[in-house]
């Protein structure tokens, strides 16, 4: 089994007409989770930070995106359900035995980073296709081993997931007699409750999957 981290510079992303159009509307889009997947595309839970003067509805003018529902809006951005049928998403859907790990996203400042894992042959095919659709600037390949690895959690969880999970643990969120709420934790980190909760949930899923694989 392999895990791959794909990275694109902002200058490379602007070579894609669709993604370049996104960056004209948004400072960043962060995909927090996949709500549903069909053969036509994927509905994503996304947090969108708009550029000044731009409106979330402008994403509907793009060929491969549609805003399905607006959930909430605050200083962090707009939380929406976003349908995507971009070639990058469709390519991932068409291949079996791979998993794309949220959160991931597009940022005007930082470019894009995507983490995938799966069986070696499936990952290899995905990379071959991605080089045609949107060639990455950097590809980092890691092979999972059964034996213990001190750094394994750093390859499974994103920095943001580790940060949020560590904060929740320190504040007693996982104590048997916890007296702190998700809303309180989110406020302390100046995040929307839904965003904080999604980071927590995704981290828990990755941890449980790792434990299950180790026990299998």
C-alpha cells in the first residue's frame, strides 16, 4: 500500500483554465469532506474564502462547479456543498482502490496539495493520469509497512488535523467526564464549529482506519 502527496505551485495551477478562473474568484477553497460520489462527479463540503467584491454564486459560472447549498458564512469564509465534475475529480472516481484524503484545497498563496493512498498499482495509474490532466510540480511517494514507524501518524494526518486533535485532547474533549463543547473548542481556535468538527471527524476516521489495518 502506498501514500502519495501531490503538490502544485500557484503558477502551475494557473496553467489550467478552470482552476485559474477559481483563483480569480477565491483566495482559497478547502475541501473538508466528500458528501457523495457518483459517476458524474463528487459533492464536496467546502470552505471558500472569497476575494473582495466576489460572490459565492460566481462559482456557478464555472464549467465544472455548482454551489448546491450555502450552510453558513463567517470570517473564515463560506461553508458550502459544492458539486465538482472537473477532470481531476472524475479521474479519481473512475479508479478503484484509491482514497483521496481531505482536507485539501487550492490557495492563491500556497498552491495545492493533495494526499492519496491505495494499492500500489492503482496509485501508479492515478499518477499517470494526473500527469496528463494537471501535471504536479512535486510527487512524494511513501510505502506503508506493517512494522512500527514513529512518523506514520504524520503521513496519515494533515498538520491541521494534528493541530485540531491535539487541542481537543489538551482541553479534555476525549475525557470520560468532559465538560467542554465542540463550539467552545472551535471558538478558541477561531474556527467555525462545522469546520473544526469536520477536521476532528476526518482525523478520527484516519486513525480508526489505521488501527483496523494494523489489526487485520
